[in-house]
């Protein structure tokens, strides 16, 4: 395909909302509206027959047929199945994500013409398993992933563009350290980045994939439900339709409290009314611990970057939930400066992804890139080893978190028994010394070792981790010619046949009923 005609598309596949952006003829990122005319598409899926409806209509269906509707599938990406069956069937979360991507693609194609290549963003704190599942979602949606980049990095790229860091004389611009605080609907990420000329270097990243605006909503839901129960002796959360309606009202109240010091919740269930006035202070009290979790993670990320607040020139707020005044107050208080809200909280991530797509397309057309992005890994990678002192298994870290990528690292181990004929190398991701508390991400086996291999023979395990998150492992057994190099065989996720069958179903092709 002629690369000039290939649109540079970036997709922010959010927990609660998703956004698509492209680069216009001048190379400027612009958001695309969906078929309903909105910039934000709710990441909500209504399963209907063999197909699915995504977005506003799916949200509406929450009020009438919640058992057919999936929300926040992104929070479960990496698990085998979505927690709740939909219309009586279980779905892998990445399939639900694929339906969302398909809708985003189809709507965007109406405006920019046919395309397949995209950049998709993920929370910086996503682990290997979740990144791979997101990649699979792209594949099942019929897309070709140019790259997956981290959401805070994408936001920083959009910010850098806006600040003129990519202009021809950009290298003369001063170096800046930026802290990106990204609180979306379902995930929280914090990344410390350095911008110098056209280079974006992530110094440290941390986060929580189970913390976002949804948790703030939930606190209001719980508060209102408890009030309702006290007044009327019944809990509306036990009825799924009423619970969905209460959640919508509470999300609305939360937004009101971002704009006004107090808000009113008006709700009715089984003919019983509830009117509740809530102040911003009350809301802050109800959610204090959630905000504290983000404070803790932010301070930790700054320390991991070996910086203090005086080294940070900008605090960039990204994600819809940073509209809550309590977030702005927290960062003002922590950093001693006014947080920067100059990038659009909703669109910055998609814009950065489109800019990145533009760079990749230009590169593949032989042009010099205007900027480069250097990343770090968000989780440590290690091998499960037997600790001779305790005879217990432990996580022997090979690549510590926050290492600049790409990186190669090696570590030596020893065989435990004489005459061992194979070695199983189990790779885990996580910080804990206990392998059980880490995420298993794959394994490889070196077979057919010499029959008389002595106990204590050195084994060298080498990892190579690329910027795009691909991991290659080499295992060498000392004194033998046994050497094994391969890309990781994943511990979880869908197989090829399953992915292809889903890809056909999501595309709307007829498939045999027994294929899935
Ligand atoms: P994102 O994933 O970045 O699109 O963020 C979506 C989250 O932002 C949802 O939880 C929304 O409820 C929340 N959000 C959007 N606007 C506001 C607002 N004005 N006040 C508080 N939260 C908001």
C-alpha cells in the first residue's frame, strides 16, 4: 500500500470509554467521531445473537437486559473468561475488547477510508499477559498492530507535540521532567518521563490495574444503597436492572461534584423514593483511601526515577477521573505546583498513539523519525529457582522493573540432581520473592541433556526484552552443546485456531456453530 495514503490511526482502548484519532494532512492529531457523532465511545458490549453492539446503545441496554451487557472488560483482560456469562455464554475478555475495536475501526473507516494498521495503547502497568491479550484482541478485530504503547507515554507524546517539541529546532529546547498521572475509568498509571529534544525517555512507571473512576462510583453506589436500605428496608443492588440504574445516577452525581460543591441524587426503586444530597467533602471522605492509593504509587514512582518534586517541571493530568477536584488538590499539594491540564484528558492518549503511528509509518517509508520513545518495563521478570538454603522455590529476578528497554540480562543457576535429563525454565513476572504471588508468563524446556550430567552444573539463563514487550530467552547448559533460544511460549491466552475462529465471527463471517 502507498504509505502516504495509509492513515496514521491511534486507538485509546479505555476501560470505560475509547477514543480514535488520526493525523490530518498537516500531521496534526485529530479525534474521530463515531457513527453516533460522539468523540468518546463507551467501552460497553451488548451481545446479540452471534454479533455484538458496542457503545451508547449497549449502555442503554444495561437498563433492560444487563445480563447481555459487558462493562469494563479491560479490567479482566488477561483472565481466561469474563466474570459474568453474557446471554448464557462465557466470553474471554479479549474477545469483548475485539468487538469494541471492530466498532471503533468500522466507524473510523467511514471517515478515513479502509485501513488495518493501528497503534493501540495500554496502561503502562499492564503485564505481559495483558499486553499479549490486547494484541490478540487487535488481531481478532481484523487489525494489524503497528505497535502497542503505554498510555502515559502516549499522553506525554501528545503533550510534547503541543509544546512544539517536534518542530525542526526542537533539539534546542530545554530538557523537562514530566510526571504523568493518568486516572481513567478502571486503571491508574503514573509515569515519570524526560523530554529532551525529540526523545521521550520513561524513567519509571508504576500503577494499579484495579483502580479507577469505577471505584469512586462504587463508593457512591454503596453509600446510596445503604441509605436506601435504612429508609426502606430493601437493597436495590440485589436487582441487576435497578443496580445498573443506580450506578448510572451515581456516576452522574460524581461528575456533578467535579463541577459543583454539592449534588443531589434522585432515585426510585419499587416505587420507593430516595433523595440524597452529597457534598464534595462527603464524597472525598467516602473515597479517601482510593486517593491515598494513588498518592502512594505516585511517590513511589518518583523515588524509582531517583527524582524529587523539585526535579519535576510538569505534572500532567490525563484520564477522565483527573477532573475530580480532589485529584488536582492532591497533586498541587504533593508537587507544590499547579498541575497541567493543557492536554485534553479524554483525547491525549489517542492523539499520542496517532502521532506514534505516524512515526512508524514514516519510518517504514524510509523517512527520519521526528521523535523517539524509550521505555522501561513496568514489572520485574524472573525465573522460578530452587533456593538451596531453604529448599523452597523463589523468584530469581533477571530483569528488574524500570529497566530501560531494550535490555539483555543473564543469570546463572545450577542443576539440582545428578543425571537430570531436562531442565524446565519457568518465567514469572512480579516483584515478590514468592513465585506464587507472581504472574506465570511462560516456560521453556531444555531436553536431552547428557545422561551423566553432574548435580550443580551451571545453567545460564539470558533474557532479551525488546521495547515492544517481546521477550526472547536463551538457556545454555555449561559443558554441553545444549542451547535453547526461543520466544516465550505463553502460559495463558487463546490458541491460534480459537483466535482465527473468533476473528471470523467478529468479522461477521458465517462459521460452523461447533467452531467456537
Ligand atoms: P477515561 O478512561 O480516561 O475515559 O476516564 C473515564 C472515567 O472518567 C470514568 O470513570 C468517568 O466517570 C470519569 N469522568 C469523566 N468525566 C468526569 C468528571 N467530570 N468528574 C469525575 N469523573 C469523570
